[in-house]
């Protein structure tokens, strides 16, 4: 894969990462390492240095909250959960996503 293709993919992934985080947390609370693993399993390759600023921003926007839980392996873990405001944002993102997909499909015809 050439550098241009990889750059395009990287920019597109960054553009949908906030949406992906809300999608994951709508299903269940999670800590950052588990989110990274789930994103990686879905071929959304993300590094911690990208994820943490997004989590902080979403928390500051009131879309997420977190709690500390003791871990059986190592230090306590920060578990993130989606707020009611986050669910509203996710619903708006779902609607926008479907509109974008429909628009792209129309243009490709």
C-alpha cells in the first residue's frame, strides 16, 4: 500500500473514531485497553496516544463519564460509560452516518 492510500485511510479512521467510541460504550462500559483491543479486532487500528485525547474531549463535552474499579491484575482501571447526552450525540451521529452513506452511494451511481 502506498503512502497516499495509507494517509487517506488514516484520515478517514480519525474522522469516525469518536463515533466508534460512542458505539462501543453504548453496548457496555469499558476501559481504554479493552476499547483499543475491540477497535483493533474491527481493523480500526488506533494507538493510545490517539484514543486518550478523544476520551478526555468526549468526557469534557459530557458525552462520557468514568469510574475507577479495582482490577484483579494490577492497578485500578478507569471504566468509561456513555451518558444520556452521549446517547443523544450517538443518535445524531447514526443519522448523519446513514445520510452520508446514502449520499456517497447516490454519487457513485
